[in-house]
C-alpha cells in the first residue's frame, strides 16, 4: 500500500464514478484534437499529447498549491495549514524533520475529512520524492509533471 492510498486522498474526495466521467471528457477532447475514432486506444493518444490522467491532474494541482504555500505566495491562512514537520515541537528531533515533509492533521478517516485541503494537500505533498519537493520555482512544475507523467504511463 502506497502512502497516497493510506492517506485516502488520491482523488481528493471524488468518487470513482465522478472520476470516470471527468476522464471520459478528457478522452473525448483528446480524440477530437487528434482526429481519432472512438474505438482507438486512448492511452497512446494521451501520452503523445503529454496529458495527465485525471487523478494525476488532481495531484498536480494540489502539489502546486502546496508548493506556493511553502514559498509564501498564497494567503496566510493557507500557509498556516501547511506546516513543515521541523516546525512542530514534538517532532523536531525526528529524522523526518530533516525532510521536506508536512504535518498531516489527524482525521477520523472519513471521505469528507480526508478530502479537505489541510489533509489532502500535505498528504499528497509527502508522497513526492524529496528531489521534487526541494526544486526551485522554475523547475518545480516541470519536474512534478514529469514525475506524474512517468507514474501514469510507464
């Protein structure tokens, strides 16, 4: 089980049915742009267009907002939600304090509570490799999309 499965935020509160409907819209748009028929396989089309699947699009958006929060380019109330582990007093001496992990608030593992940004954002952020989390501003989005693209198609 991956960290993302454990946190139950892979889809940020969307049901599988809603995700499938949104993915079908993306698939239809890809077929329209490429001029493919309905029976053509969609995976090569999406990969050639360099489009992410919908769960990875959600992860991308969450991680970009969290990145902006950690770099001070969002409102203060969002920045306060995303606290590094190193800033939490009981956790300062742990090995995880040297990583770029964020604290994930405890919830009762409900779909509604786990889909809130203060849980979904840090949990999704913590699943990224350290190299991506420590990227500078111009390289972050490119590295993140490359990681999610590789995760989606390879």
